[in-house]
């Protein structure tokens, strides 16, 4: 674990909470209509980048 582990975990959490907010609470049609595979395709590069894997 590096010195910025907590920061990276917080950023990933913020991304996923934003997805949950727009998909399940706000029910924005463009986000609610996404399949799990589409979400994975869209989010994987961003999360990998935040984690330093990309």
C-alpha cells in the first residue's frame, strides 16, 4: 500500500456512489438503461486509472 491509498480508495468510492445515485435514486434514463456490461466497459478504465493500474 502506498501513501495515497486512502485518497485513491476515496476517489473510487466517489465514482461508484455517483453511479448508484444517478442510476437508482435519480433514475436518469441514460444511466438506468445501461447494462452491467456497459457499466463495466465505461467504468473500468477510469477506476483502473485512479488505482494506478492503467
